[in-house]
């Protein structure tokens, strides 16, 4: 290497980047073509891409058939998000060029990044035609098909790679193959592969757990997800899955403890708060249950499942005022649901605040005209309030939906008879 270029490298190593660049730019007019190419490589390595582009474009003018220059310039364009320029350069490389196959693979990457999956696949298939036994091409085809959701086709290519290489491009081929089998519904095959991988990687362990769950091996899933948390206590999604698996095994204490642990590392996860509340309820810890579910609703006031759960919890404790307060508060945030109006009507009815109850029954009715349970309850409420004609109308709407209810038919007849006396 020329002494001037060496000096520039030493300056860069000494953090004197401005001097290094100035030295090389001064030297460029005297440099021969090989030295210019070396300087371009250095500029790229140091992140001076515009300067590198200028040199490579000059060299390409002089050596239009030199694929190494085109490929390096294409790389620079890709770094600068100029994919179209890179594609044009690479498409210029001829079929008889030694770098042709590598060019096809680079083009496939670029077309894939643009969402042109069929064109990308065609480039890789052309590369495979030229190099039928090259594992990196099979792996690239597997990756392309996998990313596009064509899992069964991807499996074909991954299986060709696996006997040759366990890992490629920093990706575990076994892991990818297992994931492809799982995604195509072949959980037993995927499970066998995961069991052979013996990985400590949390992502792999997490997917292993999911596969085991789908294969009907909840015991393996529990062990895998416990291992995930041991490896990485901040792997948030593992806590919910592990807690759910414990619940399905009727290990409620373990489920509750896991949910609590998860909340400590993921304090904005509404599902974990709600799940903890649900488990606390199953354990008879009603105060804790209410606390956790209220936390879930504080994170998302329109979390309907949690809101309705809390309403049922408050009903069991005969806390009608708390129900009214809860629903009023969440409605003020903009959350709305006809079921909330129904629950407000019920709460006011229990509190003997009948006018308020009527208002909310009427509000709920606008959306629940096809809900037979609501109509029956509303009809009875109107009857108790002495509103016989509206009650009859509501019951007749109910009977149009549930014609085979002789008790209500008979009840309506009695109402009509009472009204007409």
C-alpha cells in the first residue's frame, strides 16, 4: 500500500478523520487506478459514501466491463437508499461474468425489499440454475418463501441446507425449519426439531413453547417459557403465555404468581393486569382482584372485557354505587358500549333510582333490539313501573325473536287482559 494511503489510515486510527480525508483527496489526482479503488474502499469503510461514489463512477467510466466496481458502487447506492440505481447497475452485469450468480442474489434482496417477491424468486431460481448445489442459494430461496408465508415451499429448501450447514447468515437453519413446520401446522415435526436444537436463545425457546402448546404438550411449553424467563427476565410476552398455560393446567397459584412477576417487568401490559385480577378472583382474593382489574382499565378505559368483569365483581359485592361510578368515569373518557347502558340501568334499578334506570334501559334499547335477554328484562322492568303498553310492545318484539316461549306468551296475554279491564 502506498505510504500516503498508509499515513491516512494511521490518521483515521488516531481519530483525525478530517486530516485523513484531506490527505487522500489531495493524493487522488496522482493515484493510479488500483490505488483509487483502495481509497474508495477506505471511504466506504469510514462512511464517506459520497466521496467513494465519485471515485467509483470515474473508474466505471474507464472500466465499463469491470463487475467488481459495479458491485461496490451498487453497495454504496444501497447504503444511500438508492435502490433503483443499484438495480440498474447490477442488471448490467453479463451472464458470463464470474460475479453473475452473486449479482443475482443481490438483485433478489433488492427486489424483495421493494415487495417484488416474484421477481426476487425468479432471480434466485436463475442463480440456482447456474449453481444447483450452492446451499446459500437454497437458503436464500427458503428465506424469501418463508417471509412471504409460503412455508411448505420454504421447508423444501431449508431441508436441502440443513445437512450441509446448521447456521447460515447468522440464522439457525434448524430453528427456521422448525418455525416453518409450525407455521404450516405440522407441530409434531416442528417439536422434534426444536427438541434437537438445544438452544439457550430466548426467541427460539419462546417459539419452542408455542409449538409444544399446539402439539398438545403443555408440560413442555411450561418448561420452555420458564426457561425463557430464566434467560431473560425482561422477555415480556413469556409471562402471559406461561401464566395462561398454568391456568389451563389448573395451577392457579402458579398462574397468579407468574402474572404478578410479569407486571413487575411490564407495567403497561393491560392483559397481564386483567389476568392477575381473574386469577386473584379464582383464589378468592377479591380486593386484589379488584385492584388488578382497575389497573387494567386505567391503562385502557375501553377494555370491555375487563370492565364487564369488574362490574360482575362489584355486583357480587352489591356495590351498585361503585358500578355507576365506574361506568360514568369510563364514559367520560369516550368509551361507550350498549352493555354499559344496560348495566347502568340494572344498577340504578337495584338502587331504586327508577327514572335513571328507565333512561339507561331506553338508551341500551337503541342498540340491543335484537338481544332477547335484554328485551325480556326490559319488559319486566316496564311492567313493574306500571308502563304496561310499552312493556307489551317490548315483549312482542321479544316473541318475534323467541316465538317458542309459552311463559312470556301467557304473561303478555295477562298484561293485555289487565290493561283492557
